[in-house]
C-alpha cells in the first residue's frame, strides 16, 4: 500500500486527457484506442516517477505540512534510496517504451519532466508562473493525446482545457490559503506574499465562467444542427452544475487536490459522470 501511495495512482485520472482528442472525433477504431491506452499507461508510469522525484525534492517541506507529512518518503515509510531506485526503474521502463514504439511522444515526455522538475525547484515560488506552469502540464497531456492519435485538436478544446486547468490550479492555491493547519510552509508564505485572497477568488470564478462560455461556443458553432444537439445542450447545463459544485467545494473544503474533492464528494462525482455520458453519446451518435 505504501508504494501505491508513493506512485499516486489516483492522480492518473489527470492523464485521461490523453483520450480526449480521439474521443472528440467519435472514433470507433479499436486499434487507435489500444495505441492511446498504451500511451496513457506508460505516460502514467512516467508521471508517477516524476511524483517520486517531487517528493524527494520536497521532503523537508512535506514533513511540516499537515497532510503531506503522511506521504511515504516524508513519513519515513520508504527510504530515499529505495525511492530513487524505484523512480529510476519507472523512468527507464517508460522511456524505453516511448523510444521503441511511440518515438513521436518523446519530446512531450521530456518537456513534461523538465517542467515538473523546474516547477518543484523554482517555478512554484514565482508569481503567476506557478499558476501557468501547472496549466501548461494539463495542456501537454492533451497534445500528447493529439500526437499519438494523429488528430488536430480543436482550438475550443485547447482553450477550455487551458482555462479549466487554471481554475483547478487556482482552487488548490485558495485551499492552501484557507487551510488553517498550514502555517509556516514555504509555499504558503509565497502565496501570502504574491497574491491577495480576492485576486485568487476572482481569477478562480472568472476561469470557471470563461471555460463554460468556451464550451457553449463550441456547442453552438461546431455542433449546431447535429442530431444530438439537444444532448450537447444538456451537457452544457450539466457542466454548469459541475462547475457550481466545484466552486462550492473550494469555498467549503480545505483539501488542496481536485482529485480528492472528486473522490470525496459524491454529488460532484455523479455530475461529472452524467456530463461525460452526455458528451460521449453526442459525439458518437451525431
């Protein structure tokens, strides 16, 4: 269990963005899905290795954090040497796969690693760049999906993922500031120095509204007149409920991770599921 915790398997949900480009064209090609799934699997392994590197870099600050202190390395359940060996093995396995079978993805994988390490060491303490860097990593997942499935990604999709990921990152920053159990960690000191609570709250709300409007524009401009237009409109309403619930949770809960919010709140989880069903049905039967 401690190794599962170290790998942060639950964070693999973020990597499902790799499937979005293929899903967005309503493809039924099983071979394409197999290729995308293998990319998802080995990229997730690669990302888990980068999480281990992040935990090694942040072990001192994590030990002072009310929840991160329970991470395996910070808690002492897994030694640094063991973590280094595991990360090296995971990097090796995933890198060999991409080099041999999906070499067109290598540049994206290396870019992801560079930004992850640079973020842990420097960018997370730089005003504005701490927000932009994580949003870029979400977009990078989308580009990986487009590259592996050889699909040109819609500008609406790129903008929506970019703005929605910015709202997710901002939500995490707000949660850190609102968490009264976090006192002297370096990241909280940076946030208090760099941003006012009102700035982050306004950015969060405006990002949610903007992403919703971009989705509506996509539905109207690209899906108007299709047989499943009604279901696209229903998906828009469901997305509105999703984002409203997300806003409520950000104000109420002190957990920093959107994935945790998703797992902990059954209402949000069900809304995301319904939204996904509407969109997938609309794409495949339009």
